[in-house]
């Protein structure tokens, strides 16, 4: 992460340290937040359509247009109406990985039931070292997350020895997520260059998001991808972005307005992840 050295009055230094202590934050974190707000930057913001609770209950009706989604970010993941594939958003482009394994660059304007995007600008860069499984990636990233109460976007680029991914095919409207997962197709890719697009979310956010790590894959030639179940690599370049501004767009669709979202979705999310 870049280091900025500035000279400030001792009175301001004292105020910053006192405020950081009262909030239980590091001085670095507080100063970054203040600069971001002052500069009207959305560097640490994420934009989300709908909630994980709604997705678990089968609320898969399109709610927000793809054009609107891309106005709020250029990097992210999600799904399509009726769970018709896995969504990967990278470098401002939306890709649809369908259940038959095909990948389509969606340039049309369509409506999305669930997605998360950020304007990706890494705060920190690191090399992962040897990766034998997805847990190794999680362990490599864990020590670079400053807090377990904030969100993080993660981009991992490199050559993968193996990728085990899945994608759900188009289903009947209203299919619950656990039932949709039973219909998934699984893919195995070997010796492939590509990118993991991912997020880490705190456990407390399970009603709105997928807690823990959540990765989608897209190959460099944009011909292969999916929700990542497992992977291995000799080394990966990892970029992390801290997120502490959370903008959620709740749908006004009939399926969302009438759904029972009172159940804790954590168990269902754990099963499908």
C-alpha cells in the first residue's frame, strides 16, 4: 500500500489519534476514510442489488438494469434472472457463464436480480506463494485484512494449474437457491491463465451478502469461467481493496415485496458455497 508523509499541526495530530482511539480504528484507516470523503471518492464503496436472503428464497426477478450497475462499478460478481448462469464483471464488462459452459460478453441492457460491484483500485498488492487449494488463498489474504468487520474486494491474476468451477443453468422462476445448486454443472480447467474476481464479507452480513470468501473465475481469453469451488496455482498476484461504504439497492419487484425474508440464510449459503 502506498505511504503518504505529510506535516500536520500537533493539535490535529492529537485530534486524529483521539478519534481513532474512540472508534477503535487505526490512524491509517481513519485518515483514509477522511480523505476519501473529502475528495468525494468512492474508492472504498460497494454497490449491491438485492440481498442474499432474497436470493436464497428464490427472488430471481431482474430488478436493476445492467447499465445502472456499471455506472456504480467495473468489477464484481452476481447472477442472472432465473439463475441463468454466473456473472463475472471485470474491467467494466459483464460476462455470463451459462450452465453449458459457454461464456457470453453481455453488451445489451438487461435487468439483474443480484450483483455486487466496486470501482476496483487495490489498496495493497501481494504474491500468494504456492496455492494447493482454495483455503491457501484464504489464508494468504486473511493476514492482509485489517478488520473482520469490513468488506474487501479481491482480484487474483495468474496461471492456474487447476480450476474447479460450476454454473447453474436457467431454471423456473422462483426456484430456491439450494434447489438451484442441485442443477449446477461443474467444469475442470487445467493450465489456464485467468482471474479470480472475489469478495470477503463479515459473518454479520449473511442476511445481505455471502459471508466469507466468494470467488468467480474468468479466463484471459474470456471463454471459460464460473463460480469457483476449488483451485491450485504456483503463485498468484493478489490485489486487495478495503470497502467500508455499502450501498444496497432493494428491489421493488412483486417477488421481493411478497417474499418471506425472516429466515437466517447462513445455513443455505454455506451449503451452496
